[in-house]
C-alpha cells in the first residue's frame, strides 16, 4: 500500500475547534487593527480635516465652526477618526483572517484563491468608501444644506461624524457584494440561475439597504446608493457564472 493510501483523510473540525479557530482569527484581526491604530494616531488631525472637507464644501465660511456639547467630546471623536482610518488601512489583514477562517471548508484547489480574495475584498471595501466620500456625501450634503440655508447651523462634530461614518462603513460593506456572491457560489449555496431568477428581489433589497445606509431619507441619495448596489449585484452574477462549481448545470 502506498504512503498516500495510508494517510487517513482529514477529519472535520468539531464545533469547539471551529469556535477556537474563530477566536484565534478574531484575535489576529484585532491585533492588526490595534497596530494600524497606533500608526494612524500620529496623523489623526490631517485625517480629520480630510474627512470633514465635504462638510465645509457646501457651507458659507462663517458657519464652518462645528460645535461640541461635552468636554470630552472632541477627544472621543479624534479616537473615532483614528479608528476608521485604522480599519481602512488594516482591511487587507482583516480580510485575510476572514479567508483563513473560511478556507478549511473549501477544497484544496479552491484555497489558491487566498490572495485574489484578500485583494478583491480590500479593493471593494476601499472602493465603497471612496465612492461614498466623493459621490454620495457631496450629493447628500448639498441637498440638505440647500434645504437648511435659511437656518443657523449648530451641528456638533460628533453628530456630523456619526452621520458620515454610517455612510462610509455602509457603502464599504455593500461593495463587497460580488465577493460574497463568489463565496456563496464556490460553497455551492447559490447558482447563477438562482441569482438571475431573484434579480427583482435584489433590486428591492438594494433600495431597502440604501434606505438603511442613508440616514438622510431623501429619494435622490437613496437612488445614488441603490443604483451601484444593483450594478454590483449584476457583477456578482457574472462572477458567479465565471467561477461556478465544476459539474454545475450550464447556465443559459
């Protein structure tokens, strides 16, 4: 009997082993995030000025001052700015830990997708935040500041940052749609045919997600957010067809 035949098949991981693996990957992800946070902390003021720029763009200069209501508010907002910058920088490492957790459930031939997966998830997340910063936020702020032009501006720094943060993280995660569809396809949980059949539901969900992501509630911003989600779903369908599992029924 050959050495290969003597080697027993790899046993499936138990629940406790899965839990331990998840704990380890979360620990490594947090460790990377803390390291990125330490580095970003030295540049938090320029980062804050950059992220606040959309706010200043559509306001008269005499209304640029953002208010605060608590002594510690500015300090904690600085920390929040540093944290989002750290998430952005550490996203490749965080997505690698996600892949390392998922990989044991894939076939050996599928594990070679580690580098493309990390690159794709990182690029999609960053593309979502960039799209939010340069497209969604300007449209939203222009709409509201035009509506509020006859009133005095007393927006707090914390209030504006929470408003902007929801947009940035929401769009960053939504842009992961093609990667999510790729994973579901490779795991055999969805097929291209199913995705095409459910397209009308995807459009409905896209507008529902846009309503959740955009606290503004205006139809213009919701449409600006929903249309890219629908396009991303279309990209995901194409990805599903290209990387469908071997033996799957050929799609029309």
